[in-house]
């Protein structure tokens, strides 16, 4: 099976219902236990299209769910990312906030604990899935044990959540893992779909509080079905991971279970043969996780490519929008690179420009170079139209590369306004 990039894989996942999940059947609610996991990572501070913060919409959705769900369903609440700011890079930031009880008994506690969440940290999805499955082990009276994960982003820590989900599902035939992508980008959608598929569950998507409440309600009412054991009739054949449209950069491949390097992709070697299983490929300082090699098939990775023809010699960091971690860097020495289709910030000094990349997209970042003549040794600062300090210049660093817009250089109690027009090349300003 050849996946035509992320979009092709998304279409496959969303148009075919998982074989191992079904609507609520004759089981009573008392035979069902639900581990509800809420994302409280730093990215949940971002606003939705209606201006409401994601975390506030999630709190509203949980309250709606709890007020409209049968009171005998056993539910526990777990959150992640709420205890440590993301600058601490805490990959163990998760907490079981309420133990399993019938919703009728812990309704107020679940609502109050949810309302108290502060979105600020990392997204340790692999760890959270393992802990939630472990929480459910004590629920032996329940024929159906459901993990429902809400996330607005992808894994930001070690591990591959797809491989984890498959291992957990294999260890417990009554476990099902549903995922809900909340205002997600391409990379997060891919990863959450992969988790649900590997965990015998269903992927849902929402972009506001009402839709999130609706999808939560559906997920809670969906149970796991024990699949018949598969009979192994032949030896599994190796498959391939293929990189489409590579640049000069090289990308190491790791086995998701052992974390061992097993190959490398690039402009010279664009395809690597590997045994069936889950792998992750490194792009810059980030990983494309949940890449599944299937028996005798080719899995094609369709990345995005970014270019900045006027990149500065000082460089422009490409920063992960969730963690603010540097993923890569463009400069006059390297003006293009492959990236995981996702959301990033391109840094021009202290100025961040949002960059959303889709599979197969080649995006050129517009920027112009400005050089000042007559600068002193001491630094002088350039500000944008909003008065934000952008970058410093001096006699030794007299040039800056900036995106199109209006700016001003403050020098000797004077202001020197200038504009970087679209399609600008190199500009020069002589200071008085």
C-alpha cells in the first residue's frame, strides 16, 4: 500500500470505520469504564477561530459531557501538561485527577478538577497512554475499558504513541483507545489517527466546544470488540519507507520499539527496506512518528520543503509552535530544508512568523535584506510597526533579513523608518 503523503493516509483512516470499534451494544453502562484524558499543554492557550482559548473550550465540553452522560458509567479523569511550564520540558507531567467512580458519584469532582486546569506544559502522549491503560487494569468488572484522549498537538517527548497504542491493545482485548483532535494541524491529525487505528479505536475531530462535547459523548459510548485471533499463514515480508522530494539534508530512521537507528533517507538513498513494524524518522530536531511498514508494501513520506533565498548569515531558527524548541535553521549557508508537515514559527530575531506546512508543499519565505551604513559599534535596535523589538544591528552586524512590513531603526535619538516590500531583494540606508 502506497500512502500518498499524510493526506492520502488521512483519507484512508477517515473513510473506513475501524473494525474493532462499534456503537454501544447490549452491554450495560456499569460494564464500561472510561479513562478520560484532557490536554492541558501550553498549546491549549491558543485561541480558536471564535476567540475562545482551547483550554476554556475543553473545560466547557467536559462539563457538558458529564452533565449529559448516563450516571452509571464509571469514569476517571487524567490530565497532562498542567503542572509545569513548557520551558521546564517536563515529560512526566501527568496526573490522575479523579479515580474511577460512577459519574453520578464523582460528577462535581470531575467538573471542578477540570475547571482548575492551567494549560502550560509538554505533551507526553506515550506516557499518558501507558498510565491510563494501567489505571484501567483495576476495572476488572468492566467488559469494556475505554481510553479517550483529547489533544491539540502531537507527542513532544520520547516514545512513539502509535507503537504504544498497538502494544496496549494487544495486551488487553477489551481495551479501546479513541482520540479526538482538537483544532489540530496535519502532523497532529496523522499521529492521533494512527493511535486510534493501532488501539482499535476511532479518530474524531472538533474545532469548538460544542463539537468537542459531541465527539466526547460519542467516544464514551463506543466500546471495544474483541477481534478473532489472526492465524499466521506466512512469513512477513519486508516493506519500504520512501522519501518523496528529498533535499540535501539526511534523515535518520529509528525503530520505535528499540529506539535503535536502522537506516537513513536523503537525496542519495530515497528508500529503505525494513521489517514490518513502527518507525520514526528525524527531520531536523523533530520526529515523524507512527510510520508503519506493512508486509511487502511501500510507505511514502511526503514532506514539505521550505526555502528562504535571502536568508541571513546569522540564520533564522525554525521553532516548533508547541514547545518553542528549535527544529532547524535556515541561513545563507543552507537556504532550504525538508520538514514534517506541521505548524512552525520562523524567527527573524525576536519576531516570529507562523508557518503552516502541508504534505508536498514547497513554500518560499519572503524576506528582504537591509544594510545600514554609518552604524556605531554599540547595538541599535529595529522595531516593527507594533513597537516590538525585532533585532539589533551594529557596525559589525550591519545587515538584517526581515519579512515584508514597516520598521524603524532607533539611532542617536532619531528614528529611521523603512519598509521591506514584498519581493524585496537588498536595501541600503545611509545613516546621518
